[in-house]
C-alpha cells in the first residue's frame, strides 16, 4: 500500500519551494489532546492514502464571510415568494431586472468582497502534496456545492474541482443558455457589467435575452459534466483512501446523496471518512471521525503535521543512506588492507 501511495517523505526545499498557499495558512492554533490525536490520525491517513476526495459546502465559505443562503441574515430562501422570484428560472424570465439586482446584492457582491480562508489554502497545499507524492492518476479531487470559486482562487487546480451547483464566475443568457464571451472576475473594483441600474444582455445576434449567472437554480438539473466527474472521483476511492466532508449540512440533494453514498461505502471498502463541521449532521454517525470546528482551524494544522512528519522521514532516510554509504566505504577499505 505504501508503494501505491508513493513517497511518504517531504524535503525542506519542497516546503520552501513552490507550494501555493503555504503562506496563507494563518497562525498556528491551540488544540486539546483529543483534537491533537484527530489531527495526527487524519494527517497519517492522508500521507498513506492513494487518493483523497474532499466534499465541501457552504460552511467553508461562511468562514470567508459569505452567508449561507438559508441563514437568518439573508433569509431569501426561507421566503417562498423570494425563492420563486429569484431562485428559479421563472423569476429570471418574468422580472429579470429585479432578479439581477437581487443577485448582485445577495450573491455576487458579498462573494466579490470575500477572500479564501486558511481552510481553502490548506486544501490547495494538500492537493500539491498528494500530486507530487502519489504515483496514481488523479490522487486529489474537490467536489463542491459552492458557486464562489474560492477553492480555485486559493490555488486549487480548476480541473480538480467539480462545481456541482455551477458558478457565478460564468454567465449565460436566460433564454437559450448561450455562454458569454465576457467572463467577469468578481473583485472589489467597480465594473459596469455589474451595475445595479442596468443589466447585461446576450451578445449572440438575434437573441438579446437577459443574462444570469451560470449557477444552478431551483428546479434545474445539475450540470452533467460536473456531476459525472465528481461521481467518477468518488467511485475511485478504495481501501486506505480518504474522503473528507467539510462545512456542509447534507440537506441539499442530489449533491448530498453523493457524499452519503461514499460514507455508506466507507466501512465495506475501508475508506477513511472524516467530517469537519461546526455542528453534527446527517453524516456524523456514519463517518470514522468527526472533527467539530472550523475547517480553517483544523485543515492548516493537518497540513502542517503532514509536512513535519514527511520531513522527519526524509531526514531519517538521508541519515540511513549516508550511514550505509559510510559503512560500505569502510568495508572496501578493510578489504584493500587485507590484500
């Protein structure tokens, strides 16, 4: 198994080299003894794993200041009229100008003001560690229900992130779904494209319909390509691999069902299943380990522990190799003296 997982060492040069996000892990935190054991257990499992899949939800984005859209301070999805008008294709067709303004106020603008947090950066570092360490193809994958692109903004490879609910980083027309050549990048800089007074229209000749974010609205199906990639990553998990659930309540289907399927398979396939959440969820009783708290607190500690263990192993191997070389030279010298 260790041979399948690749090298279990990590050099100081690699740590100080080109690891994206390493400097954004935040300050080291204090942990109680039980939490330290959990961090070490997860870190050891990740080092040995051939494949790692992360399933993330709104909780990890909440750590960046983005409200979960069922939260009281937003409440738009708790109001049936608001849900029908702004959370479905019907609302965007009926009152596109109002829908656009609501989208900017409650979705795009808060996301534009947010930045990745240490949890996002830790996953980016973890991807790089597993990609350089493992000999298998596709050793790391993120499946996310979030539309904010914070994983990619933290350095995660776009082709290793499956966005099950789409993204606000792309837009399409509300009539025929034409993708737009202008792909806006949310930022704090004012952009005429995101004006609250006017709304953009489709660039395709003869269409001219209103634009909307390329995110999944209620009543819409999940994007097939994203789902298929996510499902394939989950299905490849086998004995010794690790599946981490981060910041999701597990109530939004069908996405939640994919994580539930992996958790249910965990025992029979000997997959290490871990949940990192502020509160217990539908997954908690089924996983191998529940780490109660923020991902931005636990994940950087896990990554730091992994690098420390791998560097220690590297130093031990180097010492062993040096010692073996020394004894070999001594033996040859003795043979020459005997002659």
